[in-house]
């Protein structure tokens, strides 16, 4: 078991993200075998540019509201909503409204 307390983790700059602060809580290959877990806090108008990854991703909205766009779809997610993004699937997102948003990010390396 590994306990990670609030405020613990490694701050990092996520490529293609803007108006945000990101912190890895668990890192694949260091703390776990294949899974990285982080928390990202976005200011209003913050988000991420369209991109894809060879890894599986799950975003859990902890607070606030985001609009996430895929190649042919779009979803608005609020607190306690989550979305699965398959390896290679493109996505972009942006905070909706005037409140900040916090997202739990779970990234799994695919074998």
C-alpha cells in the first residue's frame, strides 16, 4: 500500500495544457507498475489542446465543469462525472463557466 496525502506529489507541466496546475500522485514504473494518477486544477478558460496518447485515460471531474471534445463528439462533464479515453483517441477540453475545475487523471500504460 502507498498513502499519498493532499499536497504530496510532483508538480509538472503537462504539454498542451493551459491555465492549470498539475501534480502526479502516483507514477507508473516508480510507485505502480502501469498506472499514473494525478490531479489537475484548471482556472476558468483553462484546458488542453487536441491531442492523443498511446495510453488509456480516465478523467474524473472532482469540481467545476468541463467541455471535452473528441473527433466526432462533444460532452459536458460536471462534478462526479467521468470519461474513458481509449489509446489513440483524440481529445481536447476546456473549463466551462466562471468556476475553476479539478480533475482526477488516471493514465494506464497499455501492454
